[in-house]
């Protein structure tokens, strides 16, 4: 039986847009376009969701599970592969896959383990990684902390965007939370003679608005309508895997300046397609941003083109998705010699 005869389920638990959601959408689009039977499963229904709308627009099947016991019933209807994204879907999906002998591929996206209850879930997520047939990580840092052998496969974006002219805004795009450290962005950009845009929402929004009058806040928006205003993307995260927002910017010809964290040093070739500053060194980051503002139009255009070409060559769906499908095939082959259990949890 070939991969095209399998039903591929992408399982996640999601309340809003983010890196995992973008990954699932990009992957599902490529699988759909290349003739694979792919469906997105929401572990719980949290109401309206941008991902659901985007999947509908691409004519990709999705459904919300009414109850957790629906998953094993669904997996046993036809030959299936279960792909999990995020800690909650990962823990539950691997347990179900192990019990019913359904092949599972788990992707670990986040470079931040979180705090409190999220930290406990993250620990359990990592500890149960051995239940998956194949494990994918988007960065070396994530791979190193897992107790099993994993495969590093980079995040990617659809190869459908051409570079174009852009505005001169310096922008932060992401969740306004501790791990993304928008306060650092605010301090770095203070007194810049350019518009400074913040796209996203989160628990730090109110205090940021009160403390930094030079920032313009847009909230959660469709970035397709706003990329043209941005000349430089600034990433100030404390932790990262391989942020999709960096790929989305670079494929559009928007260079990225970032702290050297996670997989970003492998993505950004310093002074060629973007810039890196030592982690948490705001003075160095500010100096880079100010130097960018002084560059000529020709210099900026050259960096923009190198950023675009780098993503096309190394981080596009046509480059990365075949690697993922290859891991899918290996996971399925590991389960072929076994049969489903006769009884199990409901």
C-alpha cells in the first residue's frame, strides 16, 4: 500500500493562530496539492478559528472531535497515519497510536518549555516521545532535550511569494508574552526615526501600550495585508525553535535582525541575508537596526533578494515536504508487521 492510499491525519489542539497552525496549514496544502489524503483534526472545538477558515479556502478537510474516544474509532476506519503537533495532541495521540498499532509521527515545534502547568505538560510530552514511530524537531536545541532519536526537519513556507517593494517600518510580529520579549523590541527601537509596528496580542499588551508611546499596535491581523509596510523584522525572543515568521518575512524580501537563539543562526547568514546579535545584547541589536536605517536603497534591495533566494533554496515546501513524507513512509513501514489490538480504551 502506497502513501497515497493512506489517510494522513494532522492532530492539534488550538485556540488561535501561531507557528504550529501555520506549519499545519502549509504542510496540509502541499500534501493536498500533491495528491495525498490529508485531514486536519482539532482535538477540541474552541469555536471560530483562522486555521479553519484558511483550510476551507484551500478545500482541505478538517473536523473537530466531539469526544476523545472519537479518535481511535476514526483511525480504525481505514489505513491511517497520525501526525501530532503540540504537547496536548502529542501526548494523547501517541498513547492512542501505541494502543491501536497506528503509526504516529510527532513534530516538536516549541523551543520554550513554558512555565507552571505548561512546563509539566511539556515534560510529559517529551517523556512520551518514545511512543512515536518517528519524531521530528525543527531545531537542534529541541532535539537535544528529547530522550529519543529524532530527525531535524526545518520549518518551511509555501514557494508562492515573490519579493516586492516594502515600506520602512521596523516590526515585531508575534505573541506579546515573556518568551517573545516585546519589551526588548520596544527598548531597542526607542527614538528610531522610523515607524515601529507591533503585530500580535498577548498578556503584555496593556503594559507595553502604557510604557512605549513610539510603538503602533495592530493586534491580531492578517499579515498578508501588512507585510508591504515592513522593511525590517526584529526578533527579540528569549527562546526559539525556527520561527515561521522569519521565513514568511524573508521569502517576501524582508530581512530579519534577531538575537542568536534557537535555529536562527542557521537561517540567518550574518550581514548577507540578515543580521544576528548576541543573545540578550540590546546594545548590539540596536546598533544593527540603526545601521540598517542608514543603508542605501540599493544595499537594502541586495540583502532582500539574498533573503528571498535563501528561503527558496533551503526552506520552501518543495524542499522540505518530501523529507517529511519520507519519514511518514518509514513510520508506516514500522507498523506493517503488527496488527491492531482487539480491545482498548473508549
